[in-house]
């Protein structure tokens, strides 16, 4: 890491953390819509994403592409999306 690097570290309570799984019912193209009470209808929420391929130690799918989050005002939901526009 370069000298002078800075990082914002946020620690949340377990009740504010969750695992979102992309399914056929919550995805469209390169976007997965999050349905969670702490984020629904809240564009001011602070949402970040860390990809994991085996949540809880179970079977999962590895995604080797950059992912990010943004708020979809039309659906009033946060989304996880693949920045390369490849389908989820």
C-alpha cells in the first residue's frame, strides 16, 4: 500500500448486516435488487458490498467481476450491480 493511504472503516451491528443472494426473482440483466428493511426506500442509507462465494460455508457461485451498489429510485431499492454490465 502506498504511504499515506486512507481507509474508511465502518463496523455495524450484526442486526444491520445481511447476506443478499441473487436469484431469478430479484435480478435483471446485471442488477440484483436488494429487499431489506434497513435499506428499502432509503436512498440516504450507507450500503457497501463484499462478494463472497460461499455464505455461511455453503455452496455458492464465484463472481470474478467488479460489483458495486446504487439506489434505484423507481423501485425504491438498493441494487448490487456488475460494473462490466455482464448478466448476474
